[in-house]
C-alpha cells in the first residue's frame, strides 16, 4: 500500500540530503519519480543540500496543483511511481491534501521533507497538515547542534545580526548571511541559525553569546 511519509527536523538535520538519497535509491531500482521543491536556497526549480548535492526539480508555488499535475502526467502516458517533495513547510494545506489524495486514489508513495516550525516557534501550515495526514512522521536522527552544544530544536532568524521573532513568515535565507536590496533602503541581511529552546527563548545567538563573553552585553536573564 502506498503511503504519505513526512520527514522533519530543524535546519542542518539533513532533510534535503535525505530527499535526494530517497530519489536516488528508487531510481537505482528502475522506478520513476518526480521531485518537487519550493523556494530552495539554490534557486527556482532546484533541490539542493548543504553538502553540495543538487537535482533539477519542479517548483511549487501557491497555485501549483499536485493532483492535476499527476493525473495529467499519467493521462498522457508518462510513468510516475513516487513523489519526492522537499521544502514541504511552504506548501499550502490544500496542496498537502492533494498529496494525500495522490496516495489514496492513485496508490503512489509520497515522501515529504520539511521544517516543522518557523522562526517564531509556530507550526508552518503545510507542516501542520502533514503531521495531521501523514501515515508516518519521522523526526530525523541527525541532530543539529546549538552553539552551546545541546541539541538544536528551534530555528532562529537574524536581521543584521540581531535575532527577530516578528516579521514575514517566509523569508528565504540560509545559515550563511544573505540579503537583498530595496528601492527605498537597503534590506537587512537575513540569516538563520539553529538554537536549543533555552537560547531561542533568550534570543541568545552564537554572536550574542560571544559578545556577552567579552563583556560587551549584560547577561540576558531578564
């Protein structure tokens, strides 16, 4: 029986690497799949991992319809054995329901990969729906680490080096600093960092911890 499986973890836990490996393993057995992604760090229609691996993919925007796409592919005689869906946290709830329909009605396996919560520690709508509908939810065992050495459980966003907990939910960045340019004023440099719950709550990034150690900031016990 086909299944909808959801693989989740923080940044740096190897989700995209596993997505690529999942596709590779099945392709090696003669199966034919489709790879999907959304807002990947490497650009449009590309699935990439931080290890340097990448693969062409189908870009999923807000209007993409998984059910219609798969049915159209099968109708024209194309072979589709499974779907690999990366960055699934960015999918809409309706798109996740379409994936479940693909599994149930067409008996195709769907492997979805994504972050569970955003920088505010709130569930992404797509991830929340996947947890509700998936046959199996897997928390990746490759542990990302906070700067303090504890297991990282939260994704933090910094703007110009300062951790923020408000703003647009979807701002694409990486664990390396990235930025943009606005017509009115320079956009802040946006980067992401994984933290343990304690240091996310205290907004204590690696850079801020270093400043405190040097005596440049008071200890954040307020």
